[in-house]
């Protein structure tokens, strides 16, 4: 792996962001690399550190022609990058909250970046999930698709079919359909399971079901998964990765399948090491 052009994307415009960028620039191997910053970050750096701004070029994420993108932020920043440029691998530096998808902590930027530039990171590729209504695609998600009511106080009557068989049904506030890599997002907070992101699975988790016997279920992505939604009055809302919201009048039936698009990450640690850090940080390695 040889990297000669790197994009840096961040919406977190603080001095800490500038410090991270300066740490990257301090690495000797970076002297021959061309760096491209998104406009907001470029202008912020130009105002706060005009002496170093000449090292960078301003370019929108959509038009970047780079070997990888360095994300400085949390999972939300990663999702925005991956949705806009699924063709470019992401190397993530955590400046968010929990950051299950992030790879590098700010204190480790120099050592980790040196390892990355010497080829000691692995490239992981993960599936996305696509939703269809009447055989027409309405979007794909990296983490999850949430089905809920526009009026959050009005439940929806859900019926879930797998390979033509009804596996569960209930009134509920919502249903989450997550990818394996998205299992540690909204799905986990709603009582779902943690799934190894290297598996080719989808997870279905419920939000406040009236039927208390219902539990999350993990299914192979090859399954024929359909969810039928019925409400008396309110429109139904689909939220894709927490960033795109679509409304439909019930009743509707939504089909879920693997998307042709994927997301790529550079990783130095295993999923289990990242999981231990986030769920049990007090346990020594």
C-alpha cells in the first residue's frame, strides 16, 4: 500500500483538531504526501494557523481524488463521508463520544499514523443494507434503518416476514434493521446484540414492543426479509443512518437486502479489542 494523496475531513473545528493535523504533519513520512481539506476545515486552519495553511489544498469531499480519507470526529462524521464517497477507504480519528466505528485515539495519532504509512493497517470492507418499496430502492444504510411513526407517541402494527414466514408481529414504537457493523449503534442502545462486523448478517431489533416475548433476531443477509407496517392515521418514517428521513403513508411493505455499495475502513486493531475498549475500558489489555 502506497499513499500519496490523503483527504482530511472534519466538522469539529476546535484547536484540538488543528493539533491532530499538526501531529500528522510532524511525521517525516508525510513530507511527500499531498493533503486535501474540506472547505470548512481549510478556512478554519487558515484563520488559526496561517503559517501552515500553504501545506494543504482546499477540496470538497465530493471532488477529492485521494487514496484514503482521514476522518476527525465521531461515527456521524464517518457515516457522512462513507455515504458521499463509498469508493474511498476511511482512516478514522476519534473526536466524538463513544466512537465504536473509530480507530485511532488523539493521543496515538503519531504512532498509529506511522504504522499506517508503513502498511501495518488492514483494509476491511463491510456490507450495507438496502431498503426497497414496490421493488424500487429508497436508500441504503451503513449502520441501520429505523422504522417509526412521524408521531412518536403513536405505535405501528409491525409484521416481519422471513422467507415468506411470519416470525414476529406486534404493536411497537419502531423497528431497527441493522448491519453487522451497525449493531453497536442505535440497535445496541435499544436492547440489541453486538455482532461481529466481519459476519454477513442483519439484525432486527424492536423499540418498545407491546409483545414482551419479542427479542432481537440475527439473520443471514441472504434471507428474504420483509416488514409490513400499518397505522390508523400517522405517516410512517424511515430514518437511514440517522441522517436521511423519508415519510410514507401506510400500509406499506418494505424489503431489505444487501446493497451493492460497501464501506471500507483501515484497521490496526481487531473488533474485539475495540469492543473491550468501549464496553470495558477499565480492563487492562
